[in-house]
C-alpha cells in the first residue's frame, strides 16, 4: 500500500465496561508506532464517560455502535477506511457494508458466545481476520464442526492472540514511580475495571478502595487505586492509598508491572497481570468474569474470592505470603510468552500489504 492506511475502530462502548475500548486504543497506539503516517479514527458511544478522553478523532453515536447500524455504515461510506476493527461489536449488516465498501474487516471476540457469532456463515464470509483475545485454556478450541464449516466455505479459523497489551517502558515506569511516590515492587495495585460496575447498590471500585485502605493499615504497604474513567464520584482521600482517576493503557501496564501484587477484576487486566507475572487476586465485578477467573485459578495463576471486604482482605494477606507469591510466579512462568500485540500487527500487515517491522 503506497498511501497512508486508514483505520476505523468500532469497539463496544457503554457506561459500564471499558475493556474493548482500552484494547482498541492499545492496538491503535501500536499502529501509529509502526506506521506513523496512518490515519486512525474511532466510533464511540456518546454516553461512555471515556469517549471525551479518546486520543484519536472520534465519531459519537447515541448508543453502543452495534445498535447504530445506519450511522456506522454511513461513516464507513464517508471515511472509506482500509481496515475496520469491530471489537466485540458490529451487526452482520455493518460487517457486510464495511466489506462491500472495500475495507478489510477484523472481528474481535473475547468469549465463546461472541466467537461463535463471529463464525456464523454470513459473518465469516465478510470477516478477513477473527481475533480471539483470550488464551486457549480460558476459552477452549473451536469444535470439529466449526472447523469443518469454516474450511467448507474457505474462511480462516479464528486466531488466538491472548491478552493484548504494550510492553512496559522503563523511562515511563520510573517517571510514574516518581510522580506517585512509589518504589518498585513496594506497592499493591488495585483496579475494579472501568469504575462503573455496581455490586448491588455499591460501586465495585469503592469496595476495592475500602480493601486497599484496610490492607494498608494492616500491612503498611502503600496501595494504588485506579478508580477508572467511568467512576461517577469525586475521588476519596484514603490513608495509605494513592487514588488515581484514570490512566492510559500504557501507564496502567507500567504501574502493574512494577507492583508487588495486584487486586483486579476479572477482565483483560487479569490476563495482563498473568503475562507480566504479577501475583494477583481476581474478583469478579461482572457476569462474564467468573468463568475466566475460575480457569486461571484452576491453573494456579491467580487467587480469587467473592467481593466482600473480609474475604478480600484475607486473600490479600495470603497474596503477600512469600510462598504463595512465589508459587503463583512459578506457575505463571510456565505459560507461553504473551505476544498478542505482535500477532495483531502481523495480521494487519498481511491484510494491507504493509511491512511489519517496528
């Protein structure tokens, strides 16, 4: 491709979760690193609090983009992207329109139901690359029938990318430690995801913050609590807790990599922590997370418990025990090296005929 490629990201976006959007920004940032002349734009839900902070040109629609078929299709016709990435988003009609408009189409799935939807006949025929952003041990392989069907219609099988994240940057990491008064491997990192998840009438982020303060008082280990861009209240002042409203994906990865341990929800950050070999307590804050957490716990890659103050505090104490942390690190060390972002870039280069060297 001789001209600068155009990319359009269409992630699920809402007032609660943030994983698809964050993953899309990670991929977009890497695209700009590898192909600096690229044009990157996003389609986001105007109601999602993080939409106003997107670092790329953004087209707002009045709901999650999947439900705004006409608007998204009009944008594709207007922008004429070379590649459209639908992250857990997109109606069949949207994928078809993108393909008929001349764009390469990438569909991203993160659990079995979404993966199965992406392999349905009419979707598979207009999808150039299907990325499964979970390790195979979490989601399992596709069935023999699914493989036979894809082979019959001459469509590629989904690609297991695993967790997608940018590698830590030494300069940025040290700058963050200095900014927040932290010492490497001398703090615990807490995050309940976007900050918009409720457990009953309680915000999950508030429960995590309560645990952070209680554990600081018990252990004296400083805590960093990332409340998330969807957290709807002013940040509280908590003893021993550095409260942060939001971080970029790269900033978060650098603080996670430098932590002695982490208390996280069961979303993408859990898999990132495992890839970085950071001992982690995983606590589900949404209905799609328990199965992922259970898979990781069964392989000895994380601890878990219910989202109750006493239970979480007890598990944090266990996480800090040298024997427990050491065993978790050993188990994580046996997992394959995370290369999700490199896999994605290789696929983009293949689809658009670009050089993949960074």
